[in-house]
C-alpha cells in the first residue's frame, strides 16, 4: 500500500459522475467517481451537477480512499479509472 491520494480539479462533465485528478507518490491519474457511487454513499439522488459536486466535496476523503484502493488493485495507467460503489 502506497501513500495518500491527493484530489484536485473535480469537474462535472456529465451526469455520469465527477472526474478528478488524483496524485499519489508523484504519479498523476485521472478518475471518474460514478454518480451511482456518490448517490449510494449519500443515500440520495442527484438531479443536477451542482448537487453531485456538493456531495463530492462532502465525500472527498472517502473518494480519495476509494481511489487509493483502486490503485492498490492495479487500476491506473493511461485510461481514466472508474470508481464504483464496490470500492467504498
């Protein structure tokens, strides 16, 4: 297990979820946390990007932990890593 994932640049590109940049141990990776995962964590449905982005802000530490678990599982590289409910 490596260091902590630092999150920056969260962006709602679609209602599929929030894309963000994660950096761990100097390595940068692009992630997409699914709307479904955010809704499951918040026990709420999001009807617009602003609500989803607000939830992302509240859940940022959990999202960073999930991103770390995905990287530990060998995800990563040139493709965006999708974070689904099972990682949380």
